[in-house]
C-alpha cells in the first residue's frame, strides 16, 4: 500500500508540473499571438520571386502583397543593385503601380543589358513614390516601415 501511494503522489506531482508548464506555454502563446498576427497584417510584402536571363537583359519578377489595411494608389521603390564584389552596379526605380488593399500582384521589370548571375544583392533604398488612398495616413510608415522583403532567388533582397 505504501508503494502504491508513493507512485500515485509522484505521478500527481509530475502531472501538476506538466499542467503548470502547459498553462504557462498556453498563456505565453495567447499573449504573443495577437502581436504576431498584427505585425503580419500590417506589412507590404515584396518578394523577389524570379530572376531570368533574357536576350536583352535580366527580367526580375516580384510578388507584392498589400497587407497594410489600406489601398495604395501608387508605389515606386528606388533599388540599388550590387555586383558579385559587393560594389554598387546600378541605381534604378521600379514603379509597382496601384496595390489594392489585401491584394497580391505580380510585377516584372527588365534590366536592359544586365546579367542576372552578376547581381549579388538588391537593396530597397527607399520609396521613390508612395500615394495612399487615404492621404491622412503616414506614407513613410506604410511604404517603407511596413515593407518586408524576401527572395526566392540566389540574389539577396534587403531593405
């Protein structure tokens, strides 16, 4: 009988510890999740999806998802392209045009005379244009601060 009680008490303590850990993990998740969701919702996601060599240059394909919560009448970014040695090769602006709220769009830009394999990195230097549907909003927060970049290519894409 005494052995049975010790096993029962030991199991109960372990169960209590597991329950406390489970409650703590659940509470931490509940507190963190709304902030993570809010951060993901207030972004302008810009993905370098493809870099393809063409007869006349390098064709860059971007997938842009407007998750800022507002429509953008027009967006253009200044990009800086770096070569394999990390030297600035080209500064240019790409006009992504209108980006409706909660909409994903695909845009392509051709860099005439450029060789895709020679591009090591693309830096978003800033917003060349940011026209919001609601002009009272802070354009910098929407077009620059909310910008999130990623690349599915060998070219690094940073802000």
